[in-house]
C-alpha cells in the first residue's frame, strides 16, 4: 500500500472503530436483541375449515380442465 492509501484506510478504520464503540456503549445486557426496531408479530387467524366451492364448482367455468386442475398453455421450455 502507498502512504496515501495507508492514511486513507487508517482514517476509515478509525471511523469504523468509533462507531462500534458508540454502539457498544448503547447496547446493554437488559435490552433483548431484536430483528426489527418495532415490536412486530405475525397476526394469524385460526386455521378453521369453512364452506367453500367443490372442485367441480370451481372448475365449472374454466375454458380447459386437466386432472381436476385449470389447464393453461405451457410457457416455460418452449422454443421461440
């Protein structure tokens, strides 16, 4: 490394170490680690079976059906 590069990297390293020291001062043992600054939790509803369409009803308006599924044109793997 040249002297100019050493001076540049020394300044950058000093800045990094200063910031790490500031974070270390704030971090406390009584503060739990978090993945997000806001206390977020997933809001999930209970998984309950409810009335829905039968496969026949759901597929009744489909233009094409194959093996009790909507049939759609293949788009992957086709030659252009």
